[in-house]
């Protein structure tokens, strides 16, 4: 069961990354890269919530889940924002590439937290 959910989570993540990245690039035309990142992240979070409810964990979207959902992506947000800043500032990567690298690093943490919020207690075995 977890492997199927993880596979679907990765699929939703690909869609979500496309939403984030296209929004990030579009907003990057008119805003500084960190502001574009924050705004694109918010848009992608809403898309991610509905896609993960429907396809990954197959639970109905509710207001309670929606209001709890930002907690699941807060770790992703902190990791990806810090990673983006560090990769651009200290490593010298361009903001376009750094955004993808930073997002990929945060994925495993986000899966565990998303599963906990949308499905309830994580049961192993």
C-alpha cells in the first residue's frame, strides 16, 4: 500500500513541480526570485492538496485537511527556500536550476508528513 501511495505521490509531485516551476518562471519575469518562489509555492500547495487527496491518498478533501495541509508543506517550504538561497548564494547555481535541486531534496520529508496529515496515523508493516 505504501509503495503505491509513494508512486502516486511522486506522480503528483511531477505535476506539482511543473505547476510550481512554470509559475515561478512566469512570476520571475516581474518579481525577485525569492518572492516568485514564495508566490509559486502557494499556488502549487493548493494544487498539491487537491491532487494528493484525490489521487495519492484517495481521501475526500475537507476544510480540516486543507487547513492542516500547510503544516505538511512547511518543512518542504523551509528546506526548499533555504536550499534555493544557499544554492544561489553560496554554490553559485542559477536560480532556475537551484529551484529544481532544492525541491527534489525536500520530497522525502514531505511525503511522510503529507501521509500523516491526510491519512492519519502512519501504520508500518
